[in-house]
C-alpha cells in the first residue's frame, strides 16, 4: 500500500553545498561552448572530459539557438476530459519536478487530472512522469508520495500514472545506499554523498526517505514507447549502451541497481547525466538512432531545462527579472525531439502537457 501525498514538515530550501570529496574539476569556471557535456569546467588537455556530475542551475552553459521551434502548450479542448469505459484516454507527460510539490499540484489541476483535493479525476487518462522527482526543491518525498498514490487511483479509474527513472533517482538511491563509499568517477575519486549535495540534495528528503520509496525508485523503467512517442528522461544516446530494445534497457538498468555495486551504479548515473545529444549539427541523427532502435517517431525527454536550450537564463545572484519565459514544450532536432523540462528550479514552468502537440 502506498502512502498519500503530503507536504511534510515545513522546510526551507537548503543551499547547494560543495564537499571536500568532490573532484577539483567541479570548481573550475566555465562555460565552454565547445564541450559536449555541460560540466563545470574544462579538463586538462590530457584528460577526457569528466561526466560524473549533473551541473547545478548556475553551472549549466548558456545555449543561444535560433534554429529551433518552441511550441506553446495549448489547453485541452473543452469537453475532452476522459470518461471511464472510453478505452485509452488522452496521453499526458510531466517534465522534471525536483521537489516542487505545490507547482506540480497546480499544474495537474489546471489540466484536469486531479481535483481540488488532489485526487485523480481524469478517468482513463494516461500520465507519464519523465523522472527527477527530488533534489533542489523543498519536498521531493512529497512528490514521490503523490505519484505513488495517483498511480493507484488512476489504475482504479481505468487509466494509469507511471514514471521513468531520472538521474536524480539514481543519485538519491546511491547517496542512501553507498553514502561516502569511494567510486571511480573517471576524474579521480568521488562519492555519491558528495555528488548528491553538489546537485541540490535536501536533508529533509533524506530524513523522510523510507524503504518503500527506495523500492519504488529502483523498479522504475528507463525507456518507454507510447503512441509513437519514445519517452526517456535524459536527452542522450547513452541508453544505447544498455540494450537494443526497450525491454533490454529496462532489464539491464534494474539488474545494475539490484547488484548494488557502487561503481556500476555510479557509471549508470554518470551516463544518465549526459545531455544535449539532440541539439546542434547531428542532433536529428542522434534522435533517429534512438527511434530506429527502440521505436517511435519522436523522442520526448526532460533533464535539460528549456531556458538553457533557448538561451534564457537568470543571473547568478538570482536577480533574473522575473525568470525565464517558458510557454510550453520545446520542439527541435528537425521536429524529432520534444523537451519537457520547463526549468521550475530557476523560476521557469513545471510542464504538464497533453500529446500530441498542436503543431
């Protein structure tokens, strides 16, 4: 039985911390526009670029692109709410939540998926979360509790609510299981605990984390294909390293987590932090490589905030003149990729979008 959602104790968002165990490269300055992965600095020439950490908000590089299209998120037509017995209901996807429970509840209500009491009211609708439920925001455990509860309520109504594995689920699992156990990061020794803190880990989440949360996260799929949409968390081709079918990838990821080897889980986390595979020259070909292997006609992902893909960023001191302007999902890579991370952690927008898009 899953627990109901709840805000939990009132908490303040903790500052991002840097730990002495973090390798030196994360303190170097940037950004470097030619680096394929958005880390915090440029490595020495004789070292491969480290990919062990997801950047924090202000470490992400600015990417000014003028050759892609942002598609506004149109509200569902009146009367389109699903009804029990109508077969497969409409399909919705949710971008990165990162602990922003209030924003998630508001977005789900706006789309008619939950009622004022936070209960599922969308009948046979299908809802997919693209991962990254915790870290940076105030109530990651409350978000997980909500998703678990809505999964049961949606199933009882003839619909479903499902979730994918994000890199921050792997990070939280690793921090809980392995803590300060040294792992080989490819650029020296690191630990999951240090990486979790660096990437916005919240003490209140760790304090409230229970076994059923860990078991739920460990069983999440990494890839799914629904109605011609290939759903993944990260905008990377690294999924190809884990199998040539959706079933193979999901089985390999679960088996890796089950073996409980710190270095293996670290390598999985490291690969899931890669991003921006579908932008710039060759981006469409990268998207096709996933679609040709796993099926679907469009890749739908979270992970990389739309404000960075569009070059809309705030200043380091938080004075961002109202925050980035995000209308809806970002379609790019010759129309083959749809970005769903609206940048809620940087005062952007938590996106809940019905597919197909009206483009």
